[in-house]
C-alpha cells in the first residue's frame, strides 16, 4: 500500500512539473525571439546610419591649361561642354572655344547599393587616368564605420570587381565591357578626355537635346568592339541628364539595357580652384529590374593629381 501511495505521488509531481517545464521553454523561446528581434533591429539601424565621407585627397587640383573644342560637335554637346566649366548655360550661349585639360581625377562620394532587399551604405573614392583607366575603392559601412572593402577596376583593358579580397565575377570580355562602360560614364563630365581621344566621336541624336557618344573599345586580344551611350541633355541648363547603353550584367546574361540618371549639377572643385561642375546625384538602373540598384551623392573632385599608385593591378 505504501509503495502504491509513493507511485501516485510521483505521478502527481510529474504532472505538476510538466506545465512548469513548458512555461520554462516558452520563456526561453520568447527570450530568444526578443534577442533575435533586437539583433535585426540593431543591424537595420546600423545600415540606416550615413556612411560618412572618404578622407580628402592630400593634393589639390593642378591647372594644365586648356584644349580647343571642335566646333562640329552636336549642339547639345557644345552646350554641355560650356556648362561643365560655367554652370547653367542658356541655349543661345556662344559655343565654347576651349575647355580645361584634365588628365587625371579623383572623385569622391557616398551612397547606397542594393543587395537583395538590403540597401547597403558605402563611401567611395575613384582614381582615374581620364579616358584610359580607373580604380574605385569602396567601403561598405555599418553605423558609419567601414566594415567591408571592395574594389572595382578597369586597368589595362581588364575589368575586376572584388569584395573583401574575393572576386565577385569571373574574368572575361563581358566583365571588361561592363567595367569600360562604367569608366566612360564616370568620365563623360571631363570633356577633354573624349575630345583628345581618337577612339571617341559624337553623333547627332533624335532632337536638339540628345546625342550619341560612339566608343571604340580595344579588347585584350587586339580586336575592337563598338560601344555607345545615348545621351539626354537638360533643355533648361545644358547639363547631361541621362545615359543609356547595352551592358553585360553577368557572363551569361547577354547585354541588358543600362540606364544612368544624373542630377543636381554643381561646382565640385575646391575653394579657389577653377570651377568644375559635376553631377551631384547619380542613379544607376538595370532597366529589366525597374529600380535603381545604386544611388550616389558626389562630394568633391580634384584633378591633375598623381594616381599612378592606385592604378595598379
């Protein structure tokens, strides 16, 4: 009888302990959910913080004189050349006779880039030998602190895209083509870079506010390929508004429509330097995706400064 009583008490205790265990597991689950929600919120908040500015270049811009402006350029292109140096230019302004000679440049800014559903903040410094090569040094940030570094290059007719020291794309002509077009889009605001390039020409567009930039790209195997940008200019001030072309997105994607919006043109030169108007905002869109994957704000430009150390493979 005593043994039966003991067994009954053990069963009762087990039944009483079961709800306590269930409540304990529920508390643990709620705590884990709260911690996870906190981590997600902290991560999201860190990505919402402004990335801050890149360190300013040590050297200021140097003056290399001017080059003659060909007078047979399409009318909107001539007006754009004037606007780059003088700001907003009326349609009836005289065609510019000369434009500053820019051989190298460092462009700096910050922005966001899409990676799936995330918008990742970054700051960037781009060093260029205008018309030939460029090196983009990008830093992804979290709470304004650099956490991952990446590079995007077009050097020696080859493209390269890396993040945290790892290649994000296989080498090939598709990558070279994309990097070449990115470089040319960045450098179009330095007119001397294409005026002096025999592999570049402008053709009239569909109306007085459009023109086509035709480019001859040299491949690594010695052959060439013709590329282009269809350029749209702002009727109100003469500045460049849009660029459209066909660009490879990946090795097997084929060429896809690639669109660039440029706005908020303003003087990005340093105090006391020759004015140089550049696009203050840039948005880049793969048109089959329907929305910008990169949005960038320009901060400063310095020209005719040493860039040899950056332009190495």
